[in-house]
C-alpha cells in the first residue's frame, strides 16, 4: 500500500473516530447518571469500541508513515501511544463484550436487567486506565518531539497528548453531568475531525514526503 493510500486510510479513521466520540460519549452519559446505571449503559459502551479501534488504526498509520522522520523520542512516543490505544480497546472488549459469554448475561437479558458486576469489569477498566496512561505519555512525547524537531505540526502532537485526559475526563463526568460530557465529547470529536482532514490533505498534496511539515532542525 502506498503512503498516500495509507495516509488516506488513517485520515478517514481519525475523522470517523471524531464523529463517534461526538455522540457516543454523551449517549453513555445519559445512562451513567442513574444509580444503578441504566440498562443501556453497557450497550452504549459497546458503541465506544468502534472509535477506540479507529484511534488505534490512526496511531498505527502515523507510526508507519513517520518511520524514522521523528527523533527517537518521537518514535517511542508513537509506539507507546499505539500500545496504549490497543490496551484501551482490549479493556473495552473485556469489560463490555466478554460479559456476553457469561451465563448471567443471558439471564439478565431475559429479566430485562443489567448484568451483575463481574471480574471482567475490573480487569477491563484497569486495562483501559493503563492504556490511557500510555497514550498520555506517548502523546506527550510526540508533542514534545513535534515542537522541538518540527517533524509534525505542534497541534497534532497536542491532540494526541490530550486524547487520553479527555477520555478519562468524560468517564468521570458522565456519572454526574451529561452537559459537561457533551462539551468534552464535542471538543474531542472536532479535534479528531481536524486531524483526519489534515492527514487526508497531506496525503493528497504529498506522496513520498507525506507528513513532513517542515524540514527538521539541524
């Protein structure tokens, strides 16, 4: 696959991730403000799987395209960010999809109730949090490398660094305020829309030199 095609795929993934952040997080919040949470809480969290997968695709594409254009710090950052996104996705799968394989899930559906707390919820949440931490560290390294060596526009690094705190903030806020969650979701969604459009624009204008905003400093 050519770099141009790869960039377009990554750009589309980033743009769609932004779209899904924008409405999935508020939907979860509509169910999370009840105690116990609403019956659709787990269902809406399963919708979150798609933008998490798109996040992972985008980061893997960025890592593949940037190659050795970033300094060692930036390459480490893109790798950590991709690993973090993978753990967040895995945590979501364990917490909200693996439960569908349990006997209690079938009974809960028949009785129109939520599934009782199970060990996968804790494991999945821990995986999500650890992944978010790695995404934060990796995104911050990319942001610093972008600022210092100009291999990427600084705002791209900022988006990568801010994604994990935004998702964790949404996870905290959706239990108390749907409105605050909407603000975070819209901001995160628009940021990833911008990232996706930028990736596709760079792919259209550049072929082999894609994603080099300016020449690195000597």
